[in-house]
């Protein structure tokens, strides 16, 4: 049932309160500042990628042991993943934030300051609330901190938070019992502009992430609540200037983050109880269309272009259903008329990234089986399936695709997270970059490293001392094995390890089976979760 204005509305979206004088943030091809690239969650980029990519570099995803990984953000030639900042082209570590967490977003203030917000669980896996740390992304200077558990804190959003950002304001949504809700925070000062928990809203349930969009000159925030056992969940729109509800619809279990077509004026969301995709007028909250799905959604709908069976071009919305056998759907944005659907041979709990324009875009889908599926966005045809050697982290929801300056040449690069706690950059050339670094945890041994790169994979063994310093490990017990092939020929890699006294040890391994490199390591006197590994692969032929 639909309720208009008045009354504290349900769920919702964190109003995108403008800092005085702030201008609308314009994204460049080099930026991916939030989880779905833009604040409207469209997962759409004009950057064109080829069908096949190669490993460029890899490094620890950061965020601390046990972190719930989320998509890296890319801004100003830098990649922020967890608590680490890497050069977007080479993968060189530029900075480490001692207090950063595993969810990040970037926005630009009215004064032109690039602000990074990082959310860190107070106790991983125990729903104990979050701390929020803000930094100047240019100087890496600490700006401000918020603690959801601090006495008298104006921000009490609970565990499993999601971040969005636009025009100098961060939008924080959370789902954790009494702390379900949404808040707006000034990026420059850390002031909580307003907060609404679901205890003060007519709609209850777990709060999904926010979509922020400007419609007819009015900035609005859209958020969904999900509750499989209830009927008071749904979706709502708030006035971003003051957080007041404009409209809401109840009776839908909205777990996946909504997305908004700002030009078309439509918000897209799914009902997980009925497995239906809905389109509503984003300004009025009135029904536009609906389409049945074979399963629930786990991530936001994407926007792009597709053709119907007769070859007619449509503005399209793409969704991927969850489960063990996902299906990619393309619908007309205005009518939700089915255009095509393509089943995958795996689960894919992510959003499809649309790369290109209406003349020939591609969809990139990360599968739970460790493969990337490249689809012709116009027809749904699978153009290529290429294994990347590890499972993608479902917490990422979609990869990031940007243009990186490589020697003065804009080069498309895609960034993924994997379930072993690493971030990997993939590009058409797969050349250059710093030595990949891989984190070995107690739950991720052996660690698999992809080898389909045209560049060497090099590495060093380190031990974390406290929470900051990395020192070489002495007396480490290290074993290496390799099964790999390149261009139909056997690859005989050389693995080198130098201990803290500078004594080098070289191990050779030969085997003709194909597959990824597997590395297993432990170190005397230190716990597996504190071991970081890199591997030097030489002698390639």
C-alpha cells in the first residue's frame, strides 16, 4: 500500500543534504568512488573493455582479519581497498591507514576537498557497531571520527553498514536489529546531519543501501527494507535536504539495493518474497511496471542498452538473480518488457557492470565459480568466459572499471576482490605493475594465485608486527607448487625466498598439469593469519 508524504517514513534513504554551495559531483572515466560507481547505483561506465583481460597486479584487500570485504573505490588515480591505498596503474602501496575499515566511499566537498570515509566494525562478526574514519585522500590526513557505540553519539547505525556518497555528503545505512536505519553525514566536518532508525519509521526490517538521485531539481534518497516474515517492509523516498519522507510503498521485501534512472525518472527495486522486479515513478511513488524473476536479487539493477528479438534498440535495465544457477535479464526501462535472458552455469551474487555505449556495450559479470562472464549487452550472447583463478567475493557486488593513465595512455582496468582477501587488477595488456602481494589466512590455505598474466608474479614474505610494521619473517617454513601452462607450452617457474638475514633460498618445481599456482606457507612463532606472501615466478618459457 502506498503512503504519501507526512508521517515519518519508513526506511529510508539518507537524505543527501547539500553542503552550502556544493556542486553536483561529475564522475570522470578514471573514477569509481562508490560501490556501484555513481550515487544512483547504475553500475554503468563509458569505459570500453575488451573481452579478454590479463592480471596486471594484485595486493592485499586490507580491512583487517575477518573483514567483510566490499568493493574497492578508485579516485584520482588511486585504489582504496580496506585500509590500503594503491597506485591504480602499478599497484604500488601508496599509504596505509591504521584505523580504516572494509567499506569505503569518496566524495568531494564544496571546498573541493576529496574525502574518503572508511567504516570499520568494532568487532568483526559480532554486530557490535561501526566506527567511521574520514581522511583527506590527497594528503592522507585524518579529518574526523564517529563511533556508533560511543555514549551520546549522534550516529548509532548498526552492523553490516553500506556507504554511498554524493556532493559532499555520506549516506550510511545499516541492518542490525534495533540499529536498522539510515544517516546523513557532512563529509567536511563529520556532523551527523540527521539519522532515522526503523524504530521511528512505519516500515520495519533490514535496511539496504541507499540510492541518491536528482529528479526535477529535487535531490532524493531511496532505500529499501527487507523482512521475509513481515508486511511492513518496502521502499521509500526522502527529501535529501531535510530527511522528510516524500513517499513510500509497503508490502515488499527489498533486500537488494535500488537503483535510479535519473533521466527517465524511474526507481527499480525487487521484492524478494515474490521474486518480482518493479519500476516506480521516482518522483511520485506510483507504479509503472513489474516483471517476474526466477529468483531473488542480491545486488542493484544496472542500466544500459539492449535489443529485443526483432533487433530494436531499447534503454535497458539489467538484473542478475541469485542462487546456484543465476540468470541475467534485460528489460525495457519504461515497460519492463523482457528483451532477453541468459542463464549462467554458476551463481552470481553481483551486479552486472555495463561497459560502453548504446552502439555496442558489454556486460561483465563475476561468477561465484571464479570466472568472469562477458556478455554482449545488446543480445545477451556470452562472448567469453575466462577463469581468473579464484572465487570472487560476493560482498563486492560488482567490479570496478576505470581508465588508468599508463605512460600517458588511457588504459582500461578492472578491479576485483577475491575470497582469499586480495584485490586484483586486470587489463588488456597485463603488463607493468608492482609485485603482487597475497595475504594467507588460516582459513585460506593453500592460496591460489592466477598465472595468466604476461608479466612476472613476484613477491616477498613478511610478518605483520602489531598493526603497522611489516618485517621479513625469519625461520619460515615455506612450500611452493605450480601447475601452469602458457600458449600450449609448459611453464617452469622459479620461486625465490629471502629470509630476514638476507639469505636467499630458491625452489624449483615442475609439473605438466594446467591450473593456478598454489602456495602454502607457515612461519615459526607467528599465526597463519599474520603471514603475507608474494611469489616470484621467473624462468618462464
